[in-house]
């Protein structure tokens, strides 16, 4: 089995988590230049009904994948799998276990941004929980994505393992130009945009 690796050309963590004062949501914060991506959900930290979330967004250069397919370096549709691989970043904090992550095709363009601060959420830039870029807002806070055929999921058992999620239907749809390539959004399964904005 031959493996060909494609690396994301942009990524970011977007969040509506509270800043340290537990009263102001960091919906305008940006972490596009951070070397880590986070996905989480925190219930009841600021109040008994508060829900804080973080989602990871990534985009790949589909023109390179298309070029490799045209030149014969990559097999035809139906003869290849596209697997999103993410490596765990070890840390000293408590890690949840036994949860499901879902991945969705993003439905609108976004900018990466240059923010680094993943603790105080002090870097303001686009994209973030509210805005997809300096010029545009997400239609729905937390990112615009397609549901249905272009979804994948992964069960996380221990919480510290590297992840592999099959995103073949989404990549093949990009290559066939059935949907526009705006990347993918990774979130906790069942995590709705409507509970807390």
C-alpha cells in the first residue's frame, strides 16, 4: 500500500469560550498561527447553563491532489481513500475519553489569521467564531458547514490517541467540483450551533 501525504495549507481553532473573567466570550479571538488545534466543549463553567466550544478548521490545496490524479500519481475515484490524520499534542491537563468527533465540509471561504494565544484569547483576527474573514461573517456562529453526504466521524476512546478520519466523500466531491473546497470543520459530534452563541 502506497501512502501520499497532503498537508493543510491553512488551519485555525475557533471558539466561543469565555475569557478568564468568565463573563466575556472570546468569539472574536483567532488562533490561526498556533501550532495546535483544539476541539472541546465545556459545560457549566460560567453558569449552570453555559456551554463553551472550540472547533478546528482546515483547508487543503485540492489543485495539487487534482494534478496528481491527472498525472497518474494518484488512483482514480473508488480506488483510493483520503484519511485525515491528526496527531495528539501531549499536555498536562485532564483529557476526556469516549467521545465522537465529526468532520464536515465547510460551505464558505475563510481566512486563517495570525493569532497565537490559546489561553487568554487575546489575539483578535479573522477567522473566529463569528467571522469567516475580515469581510464576511459566518452565516451561523461557529462556522458554516454542509450536513449529510460530506460528513465523517471518529470515535475517540482514550482521548490521547492520534486520529484518523475517512474524508474520502468530501475530497472526491471537491475533485469532481460537486462542492467548493473551503476545507473541513472538526467538532464534537452532536455539538449544535444553537445552544450558546
